[in-house]
C-alpha cells in the first residue's frame, strides 16, 4: 500500500511505527485528527497475518474514534494503536512497558487504553511508563472495566430508537435478540430483562449462553439462527461486519442497535437497512458509553457522572434520526454528518495540530 496516499485520503495526521527486538514489540500508533483535543483511542493486540493488514486496521480504527468521540460530545480527537501479536501467548511486562514508553514520546497527543486483546492489568503495566493512558483499574483510581457503562449507553440508545419506531421509549414487552452475551451483551440483557423485555440470545461460548438463560430468563438459539428470529430489536454485541448481503435479508426486526464495532460490512448495507424500513442505530453512536467511561476517568473518575454522560446517547440517537430526516440520508451517513459538523464548528476556533502536553489529566 502507499501509506501517504492512504493518509491523505482521510486526512490523517501521524503514523508512528514502534519496534523493540528484545521485547518482541511491533506496534503502530495512528493519530487521525486532533481538532477537538488529544487523540483518544484504545490499543488492540491481534495476530495480524501481515503488517499491511495491521496498518489498515489501525487507520480504520483511528478514524472511527475521531467520529465516535466527536459525536459523543467529548473534547478528544481520534487515534488508535495496534500491537502485532497473539494476546494468548505473546504478552510480557517488557513488551507493554516498552510500548508505554513509545506512547509517552508523543507527549499527550495520544491517550490510550484497553481494546481487543488488552486487559485492565495490561493497561496498568503500560501506565508504569506513561501518564497518557486511561481505563486503569478502579483500585488505582481509574475507570475500570468499561463494559457495564457501554451496556447502559446501548440500553438508553435502544429506548430512543423505540420512541422513534414505536412511539414510546419503553422497552417493556418488546422482544430483543442479542448476538453475543459477553461483558457488554450480558449487562445489556440485564437492563432489558429488568425493564420487562423478552430476550433471545446466542454466543459462540455455551457457558455465556447458559448464564444468560439462568440469570435473565432468556431463550437460547444457535449462533447462526439469531438472524432468523422474530423480534422487535436485533442487538449485535459480538463480531463486526455481521450486517451484510447474507444476513440482512434474514432479519425480522424493526430496529438494529448493539455494542459491536463496525457492524456494517460495507457502507451500502446501511442503505439496505433503510430500504427495508429498519432503523439502524450507528454503532459508534450507540456504543460510545465505553469511551465516555474512559474519558471520565482522565479527570478523576466519577461513575455517576459517566453514567449521566452515557445516558445522553438517547438524545444523540434522536439527533441522528433528525439529521437523517432533514437531509434524506440513512442514519449511518447522518451519524457521520453529526460528527463532521461538530469537528468543522470547533475547527474554526482552534488550531488543528496541537503540540504535546497542552492538556492535563488527573494523575
């Protein structure tokens, strides 16, 4: 790939390649846009097949964080880091401490935290070498596991969707099919069950399904069958790219909204959902509770404040629907427009490129 062409296409600011032979570190840090503030985004550890695959993933994820943070009303830009390696066998204290030193060289232009393959314990190790990390354990004064707040935000977002589609934001009596009942999916199911919704669940891990059946009174189906169930809401809370040419025609719902990232395999699949009369809650809008939780921890974590901010996802969903109707575009494009309008507005009054250490966070 031609990296500079890829950067120019979506106006990326910086790509940093990090290597340390003794630690076995191969990492890529991407800063997409700092118009709204320092780039905030997690670090992902994954056994990519090629270096180019890792670069493409880092670029895509960093740009996604710019839009997520902007739409969530956070004063942060977008960035992301990926570490090439198998999180099941390639982790070490040395690797994460060396990575933390690379993050520190950016002087606060990039603030990171956990993502796929990275745990709170790993974040604590990175934090040994840099202050520019969020999502540390609650025991050390950080925001801890973002899953519960992510789930809370998805629940409030689904209530907004129900108001648009059914005329009431009550989810009582509605049938919700949850694909994936891990950390976020299970907590989402708990909120829904407590409100009186009926749950149909699936997961590739049987023990997680059994827990949801036992604790939440859910009905279980096989993983592939979840696309065919009759329901009011389909909630993807596992894999990305699950809304595609094969699965969308099978959906029997009025609303799609869940915590999974990059749910649309291609942008055009958002148009397909619109044509089918299905309201799609754009993933980076409805699942923003996690980054809201991490961002709150940078100022001295207050859980009630984080939940209050995550509850605002309800209003953000309504704004996206309003833009969709105003401009005659599908909701996934309306979400982008919402984020882009905020970046453009703030960009008029701030310098786009920010030097390091112009922003202070709580130790």
